């Protein structure tokens, strides 16, 4: 590495590796928020003290009262600046947290895609079609076996649940001249 690279921060350390991690940046922003919140509380107490001092001096010592009011005004201005800064830092921290979440989601989706690809590496669409055809053939065979097993066993005769025996040939053919009767 050149001397200029070392002097101007090109290479080495965190800056050379792409800067701080999102977690480090988020933590620093939280620390800054905490520090500014403490300063905010301090300034609010100072404002109350200056207001009390101004009321105490009132009309008796106008100069001291005016000085207290000026300090109070200055503290209020600082407090307003801190409020704006806190809003900006909070917005930046939330944006960084969202970006970090999106990055993690994207990494996990990529990981899942690689796993799915690895699972499908051993598969071929022709093999899948062949397997599905084999499954369909086996289901068809199982259905035929099931149908064959569920047929009533007899000597080629059919049975009616109501009357018992039902011949396979019509009654008019069995006995010629016999009228057809409905039961």
C-alpha cells in the first residue's frame, strides 16, 4: 500500500472494507439519540431555572430579569435545534434499519433460491413426467383391482336387494306368453 493510501484512508481498516456495518451505524445513531435526549432534558431544566430567575427578579431588578429571559430564549433556540436534529437522526436510523431488514430478507431469499436449485438439480422434467405417468398408471391399476374386488361373487347371477334373485334375461323370454309384470 502506498504512503498516500495510508494518509488519505484508501485501504486498511473498516473504511477500506466498505465502511461500518449497518448494526454499528444503528448503534451509533441510538447512542447519539440518547446523548441528545439527555441534553434536551438539561436544557429544559435550564429554561425552567431562567424563567424562575426572571420571575424572581421581576420589576425589582429589570436588568437581571432581562438577562435571564435572554438566556432562556437562547436555551429554547438550542432546544429547537436539538429537536430537529433528533428527528433527522430518528428518520435516518429507521431508514437504515429498514435497509438492513431488506438486505437480510434478500440474503435469505437468495439462500432459499440456492437450496431450491440444489433440490431440483437431480430432477429433470422428463423424469418428472415419467414418474407422474407411472403414478397415474398405478392409480388406474389400483382402481381396477378395487372395482374387481368389490363386485359381488356369484355364478353370473345378479341379486336385487328387494326381491333377492334377479335373472339376467327378461321374464318374457323365459316364459313365452307371460305378461310383463311390474313390482
